[in-house]
């Protein structure tokens, strides 16, 4: 309801349709079947509850159905939404302020409901923003999406911008359209994941999620590295609703989601186990509290509990930082960085180092920025940049692990046959503290690296370390990675490598166990989805048959009351046609049930075959190491 009346109308009607299906089934289903009705409620509950053994009360069901229909009709009669009417002048004020600050005239409007998204698109298009509004959601299948996508494909045909995935490319096309042409982007939660909107500095929360981490994700689409202006956040609050006001107070004051400091909420959100827990607690307040006094008391108790949790967790975190201030910790803290190259992630550093090694003599590397000019024969020549934003601005190739050139270089490095070597790593002169390596200073041993490929539901690749000291003490993966991050020199004869098979097998078995667990969960989810889908299809067909039965009963009553022979004959013909349709639907139901059951068996068999994985281990290198 906090989103829009259009959203609540659709929700109420869906609930009513569900109850109507249940009502029609009451005469045919036995008690055991009725217990399965609880599964339908799962679609409307955030948290799964155990199935109830209570039998459904037909009278109570009828009353609830009447209430839902009445509420839906009341909501449908509302001609306009006050929130939407308020949005229009609010946007004018916000745009004027953005232009005053030198920011772009752009805004992203977030909503939780697809129905509200469609309403806002029509509202804005009809009120001065025609051709300036774009939408992004989980499917992106509106007519304007197809137009945007086709233009984007034509523009970037033959370039490495195209990934081959329609979903990924569609998102990229919409974001580019918003950046270059549109003024307004109306987004559902799908846009809060995986898109960068730092060219936009105005965020409107048309409805506020109760999960603080989801709000942080929304703001983070614009409030991120590369943003040149202060991000302005506009929130829509129902000031007549005491609960809505307290929710906003909780999000604003306790979680500091709307403060002016970049990342100010990070430490607070990090102090909570899950934003879902907060969401559920807020839902309980809405469901159980009926007076302002009850609402105030419930939120006061929740805030007090959160304060205690947040302060305790922050105190423990600060103490841990003081006691274990290490390179790993430092890499996660926010520092002012002067050079762009220092802002790369560890994986991007690895990619840049590998590229520098593999392209020796074929590329010129910028000493201060993560870019290089490629002059070789195996890819397009020109500048390649690991920073997507500057690459886009300078019309350079965006270099990333899945870029064709990077893929070729990685495969080339993996395929290279490396003889065993002796490597001396220098920790003494390393500028950073790495606590896990300190006990190994002065020691030596052996390290083997292999690539493990597991083919099951999909292909997964892992790096497998097998390492030990000369004292036969195993070394775990984290220490191996830290060791290989140090500067080193090669020299000397390594000698004969010991047998590291047992260590390697243990790592392989651990990875296989992880894959089995993940695929087992996937199997359970797929079977459950298929069960629910098949049940919905059966209910739909049975509902159609019920409707035809109802028409037949009504037509028989009408025919019995007919006065003339002609009228009686007409009604009997109509009755015959409807009975034929009903009989056809019955046959269709039986056929559908058989087809569904067959499809279910085929899917289960297919998944079972895919779950039988195979694995391959490819040795990459073996070294005799020494740490000084």
C-alpha cells in the first residue's frame, strides 16, 4: 500500500483469486489435500512457516474473499495517487537544485512494485517528460526496451561491448540510454544490483524498503567511486502514518543511511547479522500494533535493542583492528588514494601483472594508470584500460578478465609448461605486515599449484594449492597466496620434489564437497518450483471446469423456466455446447496432468544426470620455496 494503489489492487486481486480457487476445491478435496493449501501462502510471506494442520473454515474463507474483493474494488476506484501528484513538483525542485550544483539533470526513481513502475512511467510521460523516461526491472520486456536494445546493438556492433548475454547487454543498453538521452530512470530492485549510475546524483525512494541493506544498495548505485557531486536522496513518507514515520526515523538516525558522509552507514550495517531480521521486526509492528501508543512502544524497544547490538559490535570491531592491524585489514579500510592504479582490486592487479608479463615487447604500459597500448597481432590495437569509466570517456577498450585478449593471455599462461624452480621470497623488506607469514620466516619447503576443473551443473574452476614446509607441516591456501604475493628471485637447483599427492587430494575433495552441497540445494529448489508450477496449472484448469459447471447449472435453471418451445430448444443447444466445452476441458485436464507428471520425471532425470560431476586436475607449477 505504501507503494501505490495500483500495486495493492493487483495484490488484493491475486489473493482473492487464490482464495476463490480454494473455495471451489472444498467440495472435492479431502482433508489431506487441504493441508497443502499452506504452500500457496508462501508466495505472500517473506519467511516460511510450518504448515498448519487446521482445516479450512468455508464460512471464514467466504468472508475473507468478500473482504478482499471489496478492498480491491475500493482501491480500484481511486482515480489518482497523492504520492504521484507530489512527485511531479518535487522533481522540478530537485532538478533545479541539481542544475544549481552543476550536476546532470538526471534522477533514478526506485520502487518495489512493477505495477507502480508502470504507473510512474505513464504519469511522467503524460506530464512533460515524454521520451525522457526509461525503466529497468527484472525482465525489461516493454516496447521501449526493445527499441533501446536494437539501437545499442547497432551502435556497438563488432566491438567488445557485446557480451553475448541478452540480459547483461540489455542492462548496459538501458544504462547507456539513461546516461546519454533519458532524464528519468524508474527502477525496481533489479537495478540496485550490478549497474553503475555515478553520472546521476539524484535518488528518489518512491517507496522505502524496510531492509536497510536494500536502501544502501539503491543509494550505492549513484554514490560510488567516480561520482563528482553530492548525491541527493528524496524519500516519500506518509506523515499521517505513525509507523511509516518511525521506520524512516530508524533508517535515517540509527542506520545513518541518508547522512552526508560517503560510506557512513557501512559500519552500522556491518554491525547487523541481516537486514532481513530488521525487515521482519518492522513487519511485526505493522501487523500487531493498532494504536499510536503501541507503535511508539514497539519501535522504542526495537531501537533500544539495535543500539545495544550496534555499539557492542562496533566496540568489538575496533578492538580487533587494534590487535590485528594487518595488510588484509588495511586493504579493506577506506584511504585517500592519489593514484588510480592503487584503487584496483586484487584480481585486477593480478590481471595487470599477468598481462605485463605475457605481452612483453607487444605493449606499452602507463606507469601511473591501469592502462596499456597494445600493438600486437592477436587483438585490436590501441589503448586498453582496466578502469571502465575512464575507458568509456576516452573511447578506449575496457580491459577485464572476460575480454578476448585477457582470455587468450590467461589460457596462454596456463598452457605454458614450467619446470620446477627454486624461489626465494623476500618478506623482510616487504612494506606491509602479513602476520600469517611471520612464523615461516627463515623456513623453506615445497609448493605445488594445480587447476581443478569440475563439470557438473556448470563448469567450475579452482586453483588448488598443495604445500608444506621441510618439517612436513602443511600450509593452507591463504598462506600460499600471501607467499606468492611477495617479491621474489629465482635461482639454484630445486632438487627432487616430495610426494604432495595426499595434500592435493584433500583440497580436491573439499572443493567437490562444496559443489555437491551447492548442486544438492539447486536440485531441491528445481523440484520444488516444478511441483508448485504443476499444481498451479492443475488448479487453473480445474477452476475453468468449475466455472463451466456453474454456467451449466444456471443454464439448466433458465431452461426449466422457459415458456416457449423455441426458448427451451435454444437453451438446450447452449447447454449442449457448454457441456461439450466442459468435457473437452476435463480431457485437457487429464492430459495436462499426465504431461506434467512426465515432464517432472524428465526434468528430475535430467538434473540427476547433470549432478554426476567429473573433475580434471591440471598441474601448473611446482616450486622449492624459501622465505627470508
